C-alpha cells in the first residue's frame, strides 16, 4: 500500500518532546505555514483532453507532454482531484485542461 494512503493528518506532541526535538537539531523554533487554498472552479467550463492512465505514467510526465513543463503536474492533479500518482489506477481516464493558464488564473485569483 502506498504511504500516501496511510499518512495521518495530525499529530500530537507535548512540550518536552518539542524541546528535545529542537535541542537535538540545534534549532530555536519551528515556523509553520498555512496551506494555500484555491478557489472553486467549474470543471464543465473547460475543454480538456482525455488521457487513459497506463504503465509508466506520472503526473509530471503528463504535464511535460501536454504543457511542455513538468512543473505543471499539480494542474492535472487538481483538475482530477487526485493529488498523487498513487491515486491513479491503470485504465483511469485523466482529464487534462487544454487552457492551463486560464485554469491557474481562475483557481488562484
């Protein structure tokens, strides 16, 4: 089973554990950042390419193939509501928005 499906969303740590952690690593503090939230989007309003997930597929490879930039893997992941390669199975139909820039503008405004 992939580690992505077994990971816990929260942990509990007491003050002593935190102090030990910081001391062992020579740190004074830990800075936590909020997750970025995206705007809702209407998937129906986009034209997209259908791709059947097959052996050897990776999100970054699909992004490179369709957009010429492997860094846009997150667009495909977000559009399909499946964030990691482990969320896809052989034969799944993946929707790849043709207007990647328009999609980015809509979800990040």
